[in-house]
């Protein structure tokens, strides 16, 4: 496909984002940047969060992941529904009752300053690692299929991508992102649906034929009953329960969107609709993966790197229309994830680390500091993106969840202990516990086959990590009178 055409699509799409930013960032102050003035319509937030939660990693990696895991990921997605129910019942009321801007402020009120800073720091670490993985895959595909044609280096493509996100979010913040996410979710879902249709059409199959072929191929396997397998259905489901609790309910990025809704009732409706909508959306992605693999088998295409499967078929095999659809979907998924993350990281650094909301400084200086933090976060994300360039040992979506298991586990343990125990913890011991927990988890994972009779950990490492943190907090606690 003509790289000049793909570059033109990139330019037009970016222009659309800047137009939305122009209208949503007018007269934007700190309240608009952090909480959208609490005026975001809940249905817009719910729809836009779909694209933000899936990201460019899901768009590129989940279809290819079907080759190794079939449809077993749907057990994780089913667990999501239960996890979001916990957020609706427990966390959202807590955040709205305390009128929080940063959700980690609660840790200070429950434990103290050290716990507060520890929770915020683990979020910042988690999101920096996650956004670097997500952006790497997107930037790499753009470099490979668009910019490499003009001998533009990977480094320059990464700089361009991060700078564009920086420019259209630095004023409007969450108020801009709520609306850009809506545009991006629409394009992403249309891209997946059209890609399934175009691939099936290329093979002469109707949608009914495709469903039958997927069933016959074995890719549609959802339930894996081997308890030693990483895809064991019970492990997948339980992991799915806790993943949204930590990666949405305890994540400033996702909750910042929820907290921009008008009130608790609206935020709960948003979360409920969003959780149900994720079921058919993820099934759509997995179906695309199965269709692409069937196509690769039919034409004799060797699948060596699953993360590149979608791009290889859409850009090089299916013609111009499929390539255009793919690039638009990729851009939508990539921007919708990265822009919210940069905004959330800026919020956490400004509120949790620098504590700008508690400092008596002029508004102009406060906004200037926020701009500098936003730029610094973007620069650090770029450096990590370049560092991740060599990572390609497994599907990136699996890497994201693996990283989350180690970095979000302490957050899970902190919130669980704070909510379900009345004991007082020695605040100064919290950072050491939070750092030691992932180390113990890693050692347990490394020797699980010897220690646990051949058992292999999967995404449930997150639960183990949280339990270790919980136990450490209990050992360093006393009865609270």
C-alpha cells in the first residue's frame, strides 16, 4: 500500500484530534484539566472508556494472541464484570463521598503520608511501564509500514507520536480526553468489524461461514480444564475479577474519567454500561484474530510474530481499503490509551507528589508547573518507549498484564487492608512492604513448578502479590482503638 496515503491518513486523523482539543480546552483551568468540571455525560464517558481500556495493544496484540491462547481470554473478560461490580459498589461511593481529585488521597487519610506517597508512586511506575509497552507496539507498526519508506528513524517517529499527544492534551486535560476517546472508540470498533468483513470477503466466506470455520478450527476454545496450564479457566476468571479492580478502580487514569461525571449515580451507570459493553467488544477482537489466522493458513502466510499478524494481512494482503481501515483503527486505539495515561500521570505528580492543590501559590504559577510536569512525563514516557524497543519475547498484551501483576499488586493489598481491616499500620513501614512484596512474588513465580507440583502462574500473580502485601501490612499493624 502507498506509504504516502497512509501518512496522509495519519495527518488528517491528527488534525481531527486537534480540532476537538481546540473546542474543549477553551477557558480550561485546573478543575477542567483534572476533573472536567464534573460535567461529562456518563454515556459519553462509558463509550469512550471502551477505547481507552482496549488501547493499541489490544488492537494489535489480542488478535494474534489467539494463535497461542485461543478464546480462553474470554474467561478473563467474564471475570471483568464481577470486578466492575466491586468498583460500582465499593470504590465509586468512597471516591465521590470524599470528593477526590486523586484517588490516592484516601491512602493518606487511612494510613498516613508514607502510604499515600507509596500508592501514588506505584501507580506512576505502573502506568509509565504500561504506556511504554503500549506506545512501543503502535509506534513500531507505524514506523514499519509508513515512515520507514522515507528512511525516518524509529526514534523520530516516537518523538512525533509523543509530541502530538502532549500538544492536544496539555490544556484541556480530562475534559478534552472524554470527547477524543469517543471519536477514537468509534473508529477502532469500525476498523475491527470492517476488517473481519473484508478478510472473509477475500476468502469468499459469509459471516455465517466465518462463524462455522472458527468453531471447526479449535480457536474458539474458551474453557481450559488443565489446572497446571496458565489458561486454566478458574485462574483466568479470578484474574479477570481482580484486573479491573486494580487497573480501573485503583488506577487514576481510568477513575479520572469516572470522576468527571456529574455525580455518583451517573458514574455508576457509566461503569455498569461500560462493563457489559466490553463482553461483545472483546469477542469481536478475538473473532478477528481467528479470522486472520484462518486467512494466513489459507494463503500460506507464516505467522512468526503474532503482534504483527493484523498489520501484515491488512496492509500487505487485503488491498488499499483494508490498509486504510487498519491504520485508522490503529491510530484510534493508540491515541485513546496514551493521551489519558499522560494526563493521569500529570495529575498524580501534581496532586500526590508536588501537592499543588495544598500550596498557596498564584494560579498562573500553578498552571505553569502543571505544564512543566506534563512535558516531563511525556519525555520520560518517550525514553521508556525507546528502552522497550528490544522487548518482543511474548505478545505485548501478555507483557502488560505481567507488569501489572507486579506493580499493581501492592496497591491491591493496600486498599484491601484499608477497606476491610480496622487495624492501624506503622506508616513508615509501608514503602518497604510494598517493595518487598513484588520481589517475593517474583521468586515464587520463578520456582513455582518445583514448589507447587508443576503449577504455572498466569495473571493470578496479581492476587498473590496483593495477598503478600496484605499479610505484610497485618504483621506491621496493631489493634486500632
